[in-house]
C-alpha cells in the first residue's frame, strides 16, 4: 500500500504543478523530497513514509498556488478521500504541511520531528543558487521589481503585510532567505546550509557591485 500511495502521489503532484512558473514546480518537490529523505537518514529519526508523503504534498494546499488556503486544503483532502487514505494518516500529513510555511515568521505551530525535517528540506531549497533562481522566478511571477533601493527592509510583519506589502525581489533576501539558516532544526540541514548561505552572500555583494556602476 505504501509504495502504491507514493506512486499515485507522485503522479498527482506532477499533474498539479506541471505548469508552475513560480519556483513551486515538480522539480522543487523532487528536491525537497530528496533532501528530506537525506536529512531523516542522517538524523536517524522520523517516520520515512510520513516524511516522504508530506514532502511530496507540501505545496498542494499552498495559498500562493490556490484561490485561498481553504481551497488548497480542500484539494488536498479530495485527494486523500479519493485514495481512501485513513483519516489518521491524512491528519498526520496535513499537520506536517500546515507547520511548514514561513508566513513572514508568523507560523508558530509546534513541530513534530517529521515536520522539522520536511520544513528544513523546504527551506534548504529556498537558499543557495536554486533559492536565488526561485526567488527571482517568484518575484517576476508576482510582478515585483528586481530591486528598489528606496524601499526599507521590512521587519515584524503581519502575514498580510508580508504577502501584499511593497517590496522587491532583492529585499526578500533580507526579509526571509538570509534568516532561514538560523531557523533550521536539524544538524544535517544546518551543515548543508553553510555553503548555500555563503553563495547567497557572495551573490548579493556582486549584485550591488554591478548595480552601482
């Protein structure tokens, strides 16, 4: 049953995210799953089945990719119901997924070890070279300017301010990406984050050098 459910989950997620241009496509999901499995193995903790399913499904209900958060979770639950996923398993996966998003630093849910691992994997894919590429893809999709030097870096935002306030793609590095390394939970993820953090910092230095010619 487990392997069959994973296989069906892969097909569902690929179909749902095949046209995404915001950095939340199937390849993002594939990387997060791979990172989550690696972290779980190195940490020797967590339920591998729960971790893999949650990693595969974590962006299906994302409010950024749906009309609303409620609509996203309704879609997720329709998939569970269509596969006769036991309620206990469905609720475990949903609890992990609800704990993952950053939400401008406003998501204060208590995390299980599985949620910590999947969240770490998702945050690793938001930093480094891939993180930079995804950030500019999302900024372009959202219609944000590349950089606006006159804008202040925002802090202590509500979710509404984080989602809809004035910002630029480069500001997002300071409002989220550069903070993520210090918010990771597992030793394995922290080790993987070091090189990615250094790469982002080097990118920013080069960006300002070229911006200010």
